C-alpha cells in the first residue's frame, strides 16, 4: 500500500534491478515451448496488448485493519461508489486483513488454528461493500493485504510464517477457497482475486522497518500455484493476479494462468516523502523535486521508463498487468506530486496498464487527503482535490 513504504524503500534501493534484458532472458527460458516466439519479446514495434482490462479506480480501506473495532480508516458510502462511476472510473481494489473477519480473542496473540475461525457476519459486511460496488458497475479486485503468516505491515503478530511453514500455507489456501466459493458464480467481468499484497522476505514481520528482499522465485511460484488451484477448482475462469516479488516482475509465473500487479510508488523520495511508517527519521529528508536532484539521486522520467520497462515487456509476453496501488503521501508538495504522477500515469496508460489510486479517501486520496497546499473543492461535504481528479480522469 501506501504501506509498500518501509519495506518497499529498502527493496527499491537495495534489491538488484531487473532490467529489460535480464527479464527477456529469464522470461524467454520460462516460456520456451509456448506459442509466443522469443524474438517477439524483444520487438518494440509490436504494440503491447494487455490481457487485463485497463481498469482505473481506487483502493477502499474499509477492511484494511486487522481489528474490526479500528475506526481510523474511512468508511465507503454508497455515494462514493456513485461518484466513482459518474467520474468515469470502473475499478475498486479492496485490501483486506484476514483477522478482521475472524472470531477470535483479541486480548492475546492469535493461535495458528484460530486462523480458520471465520466470523460469517464480518464476511457478510465485506460482501455488502462488494455488492455496492457491483451496483455501480465497478469491477472488484479482492485482495488479502494481510494473509495468514504474512503482511508487509507490522501491527499484528502472526502465529506462523507463510514462506517457511506449511501450516501457514494451508491456512492461506483455505481462505482463498472460502472467497472462491462465495463468488464462484459471479462473472470474471465483475470480480477478480489479488492473492497477496507485496510479498517479500522480511527478517522480522513485527518491525515496520525490517529489511525486505525478494523471495526465492520457486517458493513464490509454489504458494501462488497452491492458492490459484483452490480458486480455479471453484471457477476456472476466475482472474487471479499476483503482486510482484518485492515489487518486481515475477518471471517464474510467466506461462501460468496468473496475471501480475505492479506499483506506482517509484521513487520513494517522491511517493513517501515524510511518511512516518517509511522513514525512521521522516523530518530530516531532502525536499522532493520532479524532475531534479534529490539527495544524491537525479530523479527524472527516464528513471521511470527504466523502472517500468520490465512490466511493459511482461505485457508483451501475454501476461496481464495492472497497477494495483499508486499515489503519493500528503506531505509531498502538490505540484511535485502532480508532475511526477502524470509521468507515471502516462507511462502506464500508453502501454495499456490500468491503475488504482491508494486510496479513495485519506492521505493518498482524491477526497479528504489533508494536504496543506491544496485549495479543496467542497463536494457534497467532502474535500475534493479537483486537480488530482482531473489528472486521474485524463488517463
């Protein structure tokens, strides 16, 4: 999310950069024997045709907290969905923390077997939001932002580790089997599943600033395959989307029935300027510029084009790509944010890649974003960032 943040900054700056040449080489090995000639992977004269629709919309945070009593996140109202539709948007992503729909004792750490204790009333609450989105022709992308054994965020002590413990993997598959059964008869045009938010190997999942690195590709492929299997058992047509591995394309998934999701947070000096969860000392950072030199780095559109090149190449291999989260924390100066974000959206859109702003309402949002340098428009009682809305509608 926005929470790509702490771990994401470490990953973006320290993990190897998979450039276009490396991706073509790795993807070529994996898709050998498919119907796509390898020489076409390197032909930029062929327009990219994305296997996923060019959805554009927002993340809705109603079930983002692992504690259902947490009221710090905005509640989505029916009028919000109507505004989205009226403004021309067609997509919402719902990032869910699985403990929010469990019936557990929250005065102590959760036990592994309690991850199966689903509270049907809480599932029904999630479904009401889904159905409300359907009413306004918004495609729903259901995401486990916190899954059994893993989350990019701190704030909840997991009883096991998704990447190390088979018991956690079985619980992960169980949850996706439940969601798959609930929506087995719903069209793929209306709902898709995004398996896990921002997977990475964390040294300490309970430390927001714990270093993160890429997962072994074979391990990530195994977990994705297990979850996809239980989903497709209920409905073989269900669209399944996997986030990048520590934010980067996953060549190990090429050739599988799984699409991939990138992020629109690069570089972190712009998107997460002064975000308290992203920096141990957020008050002593160089002022962001776009384009321009920030600290010891020159930030420019060219760096964005290089960053997104592997994702564009992925589209050319026949894998669907969507940007599941993008945007900028409210402390970045608004003109800098808009200049940078226009470059991000232009690169994505010109290659057929849709996007979802993190979030609809709140510090990254189009309404009630609490920016100090925006002349908000009063929109039926909400504070609307009209310049941001116009930019989103443009793409």
